[in-house]
C-alpha cells in the first residue's frame, strides 16, 4: 500500500493538500517560470564571469544556503512516525478529555523518539535517555505527552536545566565527547548535584541502551492532574508499555552496532512500519486520589522519585499503533513542535518545579528554532480542529485573516471569536488553592537522594548489577580528574557500598570509606516496595 496516499484519519486528510509529488512535471522557479537550463550559470561569454542577472542561479543557491535550521538544544537526534491511539475503556470518571471518553475511539498521533545529548548526526545506540514524545491530534486541540523512556529525571527544579545540559553536552573547549556521559563535566555535575543519583542508576543500567524504539517504555515523568466533568481532580502519572516488552542491547553490542550503522534504531522503526509489523504501546495511568497527596515519604512534585507500581498499579487504558512512516523527515520529524503545555480540558499541571519550568522553555525555544511565532501553522503542528483568534502577522504567516477587526472585545464586527465557558469546552485551569510566602525553598524530602536509587539497585538481577558496575567503570574511567572520580565513588556508597567499592577498584581511586546512608523513608509505602519493573536481558 502506498501509505503516503492513505486518507484514514483526520490528520492524514489534513496533510494531503500539502503533499507535492513532482509527477514528471516541468521544472519551474519558485515564481512558476519554466526553467530552460539547470546546469550552466549565465556567463558573459563562454569563459567569462557569472552575471548578476541570473535569477535562477541566485534563487537556487540562496535557497540552498538557507536550508538548515537550528537543531533542538536537546533531543536533536530523533525519528518519528504517525499512528493512532485507541481507547480501551471510558475514563469519564477521571477526566473530561474527549479523546478519553468513548471506548474504541481512535485519535491520530505523531510520535518522535530521540536521544537527549547527541547532535543531529550522532549514533542511535549511544548510552543515553530516549525521548518519547506523542502528539495526540484531538477534536479539542493538540495534547502533547512529552516523555522519556526513564520514569525519573536528573534534577528537581527547572532552574538547573541549563547547568545540567552544559555539563552533559560536549565540553566547550574541544567539543568532546560528541554523545556520551563519559567525561569530566558530566561526572563533576553528578558529584555536586546529588539529586541526580536515582537517574544516574537508570542511565548506567541497560535501560539506556534500548534494543529498539519499539521495545522501550515511555513515561510522562511528572505528576499531572486529571479533572472530571464535576471538577474533581486526581493526580496521575502516564506510562507507555511496549507490547513487545522491554528489551535492551548489551554494551558491546551497542558499541559494535553503533560503529557499523549509526541509524540502527531509526532503520529498525522505519523497516518495521514498512513491512506492516506495526509498533504498539499501551497507555497506562497511575492514579492517586487527591487526599493521598501526602501519603508517601517523598513529594509527588519531585521528578527524581517514581510511584512504585506495587503501591499504585498501572492501569492500561488504551493502545497506540504506529502505522505510517513520515513522507518527509524535515517537514514532519524536524518541524514538529512538542510542548508539555499543550493540554486539553480534563488534563492539567501540578506545581512540580521541573514541569513548571518546562511550560516556559518549549515555546520559547521553538520561537527561535522554527523561525518565529507562526510555527503552529506548519502542517505537522496544525490541530485537526478549527483555529480562531486575534493573533496576526509575524514571519511566515500563512493564514489570510479576513475583516478589519482583530481585537477582543469589539462592537464593529459580530463574527470575531468569542470565548467558551467550561461547559462549552473552554479550557479552565484547575482552581488549586495556593498560599505561602514567596521563597526559593523546597520540600525537605527533596533532599532524600538515595532511597529510590537504592531500591532500583536492589531490584536488579545479578547480570543487571554487573552491567551497571561495568557502565559506571567505563564512563567514569574516561574522566581525567582524579578528584571527580573519587567524589563520584564516595557519593554512590550511599546507594550500595559493595557497588561503589567495585567501581572504585575499576577506576583506580581509593575505596570509599563512608557508609551507606540510612534509607530515610519510613512509611510502609516505600519500605515495602522492593521491586521496580526492570528490563529483561
Ligand atoms: C525537548 C527543555 C525536561 C522530554 C526539549 C527541548 C527543550 C527542552 C528546550 C527542545 C524542544 C524543541 O526544540 O522543540 C526541557 C527543560 C526541562 C526538560 C527546560 C526541565 C526543566 C524534560 C523532561 C522530559 C523531557 C523531564 C521527559 C519527561 C523531552 C523530549 C524532547 C524534549 C522527549 C524532544 C521532543 C521532540 O521529539 O521534539 N526539552 N526539557 N524534557 N524534552 Fe525536554
């Protein structure tokens, strides 16, 4: 089947008029003029200089000169596909989001998988977190679930994100290493920002070298809210569970494959879809009643902590099937703009200070990356529902707004866009009660950096533990600063003394003298949770 011609859902239909197939038609300039020669520039004589009046040469070269746009500041390397999300059961009790009401309802989606650190041309199998971003084209507007394949994050507050990325990206004086955490600045950041401990355990595990995008979990990471039509709010964490299960490479495989085929993961995704072996992921939710907000020894606003699945089970509510490759990687995969702030009625934010900062950052960066304020008009970013507002002009504006009135409110026109009440589908933010002093403080439990890191370690099988020790030894072994190596080993004694000792021996620093810190969590909640779902190797 020529999938690029399929017209199966609202998004496909919307994209159709933008698809241009040359179809053997004659070459023209961008002004529509037929071109008589596309090989020789216009010259004064056979051997003379090229003439300024060669508009075809100038247009062709100028367009080429401007082909590149900035790569994403993070998650630059990615690959994407179209698909559909089908709901299993009504979530009406929990949310009024329309795409979560009727069982079997199908919603078009676009999903982009990515690595975080590497640049656009880096290798797929690098040890790294993978992005897992989904755009649901719902009848109420776009809903973006911009997640990762690891359920926790490096830091707790968005204020530190630029520092984290400066530390993990190639070092500025020599631009090395290109796509790895095996360097001084990353590990120096680790030792001096110890809330990172839990995330680093995941990144040193096999989770950071997935076998395939089709075999990864996805996590919304933050705590979000679901709001039902009665205005009741509950907390929620989102999960994607791959139907094929979670599978990883081992390190030597990742290295060899990366050397032979840097496109390993994108090729795997592309080919699976081309032959009709469609990747599937079930959407899971962990739901917490509002009154249980303080039931854990950790703060649910802390993105370095997960909700153990034994305590808050994951309920699978639907399935996403990726069934169509993109027609053009630049137009679709590169120009897509995901944003955690793209929500629909029934889904809302919490005060997680990492999420709050993300709500600013994505739109801000896309204004630069995609050349101004009109990138929502790009075909891949357009919602499938109508757009009406008083926003006007700006670079690359395509919409031709009619009429003379472009402001709210007015008495001159009776067809300017009016706002909607909540009942009519207008987005109304959850009326959370907020009070307190203006401060840069955080919850005390944010300072417990090691309890969940240790739970993760304890949940690992022996081969998985060996892989983690080997990964630490490889990555840390590349650090030039003896002091940084020592600090890291001294830090990870708080996760497990034996582990830290073995790493110390492997990276030639002194064995840590400190002791494992006591697990500060005292509630049955955390101390009962010994197993966290782990990769099958
Ligand atoms: C991409 C910022 C945390 C997942 C990006 C981009 C920025 C950014 C600026 C590039 C967007 C673009 O150019 O279109 C931040 C900040 C964070 C943060 C400031 C914390 C304060 C997270 C977390 C997750 C995440 C916690 C996962 C839950 C992603 C993904 C992409 C991305 C998947 C790539 C989206 C795509 O494929 O286009 N982030 N990020 N980020 N981020 Fe974050």
